[in-house]
C-alpha cells in the first residue's frame, strides 16, 4: 500500500510541475505518467543515495544547497529516460532551468503531499 501511495504522490508531483513550469511538457496517458513516477521512485531510491554519499563534502561546504543540484540531476535523468528516442513516455524539457525548476516543484510538492497524507 505504501508503494502505491508513493507512486501516486510522485505522479501528482510531476503533473503539478508540468502544469506550473512552461518548459516542461507531458503528452501522454495516465499510465505513462505512472510509469514516469515509477522511474522517479527507482532513481530516487537507487541512485540518489549513492550520489549523496559521494558528494558529502560538497553538501557540507554548500550548507546543503548542493542537494538541489542532486535533485536537478535526478530529475534530468528521469526526463532523459522518458525522452521520445528512449522510452517514449512523453516527458520533455526545453532547457536546464526548466528542469531545475521542475525538480524543485516535484520535491516541494511530494514533500507537502507526503506530509499531508501521513497526518
């Protein structure tokens, strides 16, 4: 059950980011959005902790702001995997800043939704 709730939160967060950020575009069905949420969850649970451990000095020196860069890279990886020439899931970005802002919106939205659901 926890997996399904996390999947729904990730899908909702990506949907919000696409709706708010002009440079992010999604063209597809709900099942493609759910598949993007699965990929986002796998990337966040598999690759993100490794990057955090490897970048501890940068995180400490930047007082935690380097975590934004890590989120940016993880979201960029998801967009790269969802590109039309790879998995063709319909999620695209027009530039680095739209990807960065999308990662920020996804992080904030998933944090708020997780906090609201856990209460």
